[in-house]
C-alpha cells in the first residue's frame, strides 16, 4: 500500500500557496503605504523649504526686535484773551489751554536691557514716549539724540529682569550695490511691516546745482519706506542691520533712504562713550553692534594709548568679565574705572594681550594749559557776572583772557577780550570742549573760530562778529 505524505494532497498545497500569496500582498501593501508616507512627508518638507526663503529667514531673525514708537508732545496755545487775564491776575491765572500732537514711528532694539535706535525726528520734541514690543507696551525715555545724523537712542522702562530680542549690525561699509535689502517697521503697532527692494546707491551725497535732494551719504533703496517705518531697520538677507530707515523722496517714484550703519555706529559711540556720560577720559573709540567689541580709534596721550591699546584690538574681557554689549562694556568700565585700574584682555593679531588702564578726569588734560601749549591762548567762561564787570551787553561763550605773542592764535588776529562762540561750527559747552576741539586737530590743519569782538570808535563802540583761522604748528 502506498503511504501518504502529510499535506501532500493538491487542495492542501493550494491552500498554503494562497496563504503565502496573501501574506506577500499584505506586506507589499504595507511597504507601499510606508513609501507613500515617506514621499508625502518629503514633498511637504520640500514645499515648506521652498517657502522658507532667505527673505523669510532674515525677517524672522530681526522682526522680534522691531518696535512701534508712539509719542505725545504738549503744545501751548497762544490765546490773547488768556494773555490779558494773566496780565491782570498774574500767577493766579497762569494756566494756558494746551493741545497735544501725536506721532508714530518705528525703532529697533540693540541691547537686551531695552536700548533701541530710532530717528531723532521721531522723538526729539516728545514729552511722552511709549514703545510697543509685540503685544506689550512700555513707557520709554530719550537718552540722547543728534539732529545732524538723525539718530536717537531710547531706553525702554521695563520691569527689572525683562530681556528683549536684539538685532545684529552688519560690518561698516559691507554693502553690495544691487543686493536685496528689506525695510522693516511697525508703523501703527499692528504688527510687522516688510517691504523688499535693492540697494540702489551706497553713497548718495549732497546734490550739485539746484537739485531737490539734500541727503549726504544716505543709502538709497527702492524698498517702500513710509513715515511710520521711519526709525526701523534696513537689513540684508543675513538678517543684519545695514541702515536706519529715515525718509521717502516724494518727488521720485519708489525712492527711499536710510542712514548707513557706519554713521549709526558713530552716533551711538558718541552718545555712550565714557567721556559723554561722565567726566572720565578713556580715549578709545569702540564700534558698537558686533561682538567681540572692536577698537576703531585711539586718541593720542589718552589713558587707552598710555595703556598700550591699539586700533583693531578686539576686547574679550573687562576685569575677567565678558561684556555682553557695548552698553554693558561702557557701564562696567565707568563703574570700575572710577575706583581703580581696569584690566582688559584683547585679541591682537591672533594673540591675547592683557593691558591695564587707569581712567583720569578730563579736566586734568583738557584745560587752559593745553590751549596755551597748542595755540597760545587762555580762556574763561563768559557768565553774566563777568560780562557785567567787563561792560559787555551779552554773555555766553568763552572770553579770551590772554594771547601769547607770536603764537598761532596771535598770528590769526585773536586778541584778549575776543569772545569765542563756536569752533569749526561746534558750540562748546565748557573749557574741556574748547580744548578737545583744538586737540583733535593735526599739526598743519586749520581751526575756524567764530568770534564776537568790540570795535571802538572814539567814545563809542559796537559789537561785531568775525572769524579767525588758526593754523596749528
């Protein structure tokens, strides 16, 4: 009798075959679904990447630091009826009706503590300032401003411990004609505003003849800039601030202007230098906005020069502390330097150097001795008491008390009792300012001094204005 093998019949074999085929189909389906899922995810990710352009990435990087600025200015109304009542009632009726004017602009935060930049014309005459960051509003104060550069520094008055997002600066003059630039702003506090264009000109200077444009060295762009964007940043595709939006040229189609970052940095350095915020002299100009901080200028005979600091040095530590920003560095330098010698670690030509700086009061160097040594004069501040004693019908400025014979000042025609009103168009506020103006000049250069002097004719005299050109020897 023929023995049967297990599962040898044709029906059983067909059943097993069908089961194997079914399993293979199931596995193929799972693999197909998995492959479809992977392809779908890859397509979706690729689509998202296509939207995340360099423009979008730059905006995402900088926009959290762009703020809205609102100001209020109180304007006194002149009312003849009120004036008449005040004449009768005096101080009892001293209140006058008032109006308020409001303006809106933008700004960009440059320090985590809440320091921000905007245009000087946005906040110059403001009695109250508010800054809106995201959905939060804070009071703010104007720290400093400069009408000539139209740059202002504002400080947000936020609760202790509040930190803000900041925008990085591009390098000075790191500009490509024709490169894409973005004008950011927050004009009405409703959210970020972005316009895109190209850098049309890197050095728009004063026009010749009777051209209607009067903007020196501003950046020109075709990115739309409206009044509400004034004070906001102009950035490149790396998300770096290359300028500060300032104006739109209404007589031209699609022409906007921005203050280049070099001029913005110079303004900040003037506002926050140790010399401008205290009576101490450091003597090194530092470029703000980038880390590590870089020294861009050293004044001769200054504490920085005596300590051995040099142009191009990168500051790494101050008394073994790493400064978080230019503002943090200045604040720490003044706090420590007013008490003792400060220790700086700098990187120079790839090597670390350690220098020791002793800050000194400015009036120990910038004084009458310097003026006498450099150009041969001594001066005194012309206050009301001195003017009355000298019989002068005005006061203000600095009266020359002595002129050395055969000195540069004497050769320029300066005499005792001439009153210095301005030097190179700068109005000095103190003898320190007068001495600084002279000290800043190189040998052989000219110093233009605006003077007022008394011209006597017999028993009568009159006051006249003039200019003296002093050549430094």
